[in-house]
C-alpha cells in the first residue's frame, strides 16, 4: 500500500492538476493508483467539469472521489482565499473499493432494516468495511445519513466531510468516477486488505456561550435564544480581544453539538460548520449545515496555533495508544 499527496496554487485547474499529478507520479513510480481523492477550490468552478477527464488521461483506470472546498491542504501546505487544488492517490492491493452516490430522498426510513442501508452504500450488511463520504450541506441530511450507517455498520470507521466553497444550493461539486454531481453525497466503502483508524482534530476553540436554535429554515439560521444571529454576533464581537476580533473576520465557524442529549457541551463536542453568509439587514446567518430548532450551537474561532496544538496532541495520543496495545 502506497499513498502520496500534492497541492498546487496555479490559477488554471488544468495546470494545477498537471503540477500536482506529476509530483504524485514521482512518489508512486510505475505503480498505478487505485484511488484518487481530489479537492478543488471554488476559484476553479468554471473548470469543475474537466477534472474527471484530467484524472483519466493522467492516471488511466482509477476511481476518483472528491469535492469542492473553501480551502485545500496537502503535503504540509494549506491554501485559502485563492486558487487551490489538492490531490491524494493510493495504491491499494487487495482492497475492494465500492463507490456510491446518495440523494436525501433515497435515504431509507428510520425503521428500515440494516440490509437496506447496506444496499444504499453498495456494501453487504455485516461486511467489515470503512467509509469515505463527502456531502453537499445544502441538499443532504448528513446527520440522518451517518445515523443510518452507524446503525447498519456500528464498528466501521466513517470519515469525510462537507463540500464547501459555495453559498447556494447547486454551487458545490462532488466527484465520483467520471460523474460530476451538484447535490447529495458521494462516497466509497473500503474492504478487504485495509484497516482504517481515525484521528479527529478540530483546530477550533469556542467563544461565547452555547445557545439554542430558535429559528431556522434549512441552512439559514434566523434565531438564537430568541434573538437574531446578527444581534448575538454584535454582542459577542464587543467582548473579544483585538486578536480574536481579527480572527473572527475570516475564521469564524458555528459548532453544532453532536449529542443532542449533552446538556453541558465542552470543546470537542461540536461539529464545526462553515459560516457562508450573513444578511445584516435581516439578521440571518447562512451555515454549511441543515439546521433544526432546538439544536445547541456555539460560535468557534480557528487559528493556526490552536490547530497545530490540537493535531499534535491527537497524534501523540494515537501513537501512545497503539504502542500500549502492541506491547
């Protein structure tokens, strides 16, 4: 098994792909990748449709999965607020890759048997597998999807995230094989000669206090504890120090509590979601998540220092746990 990743900041997606793919080729040598995972910044949206053909021309028969992103990262480099392209390629001998595309209206009912969820993700119920899933926040109920997969495959790792870069439905892109989608979720199950461990580092710290969603429409947040989000943010900004105010201009996120029964959420108990727009006149906030009234949320800030410390701590803990288990 071999992995390689690369990034490019070239303004043309075709040029960015060639630069990154050539670096992948140098790492992998003559080995042909079985899987290519790609992330494209919204600056390349006019060229979104060209990526599957670029992958096919350069790598031959390989499975592409990927999505658009507000930023990309790879090979120790992070690109935000400018054109960016990131790619990872893997040679996976003995690993079965089963691709799937899901729309919300195809999700099984809450009382559906686990076999139905297995059919949805092209993986027989009871089979040992790991899942990589990328979803569009405007069109798919990610929480419902993950709850169903947890029910059908409780011991399986599920990794992935939400496509970003757009502020409207249909603006994001999802890649699966040679297909380009603008809604739903795409993913693959990995089974056979593979073990997937997960390490999650949010890199964000909460600010203010947890609040309840008292008004929302799909991904539009209209009420927090009976007030408009704009009113809450204005008060929150007034209490921040100068550094945090600067961070809040470009690194403000909304955390949504993962466990709805958690009455005292702490750092790490939140799913971090992008804030993609604010209407100051209406006081409405657009978030990269389908919201529900009654959810507990809290604003978060991301900064490089917090991200680095969080990731280092999680990786050290992972190494320590595996060292102990192997003794």
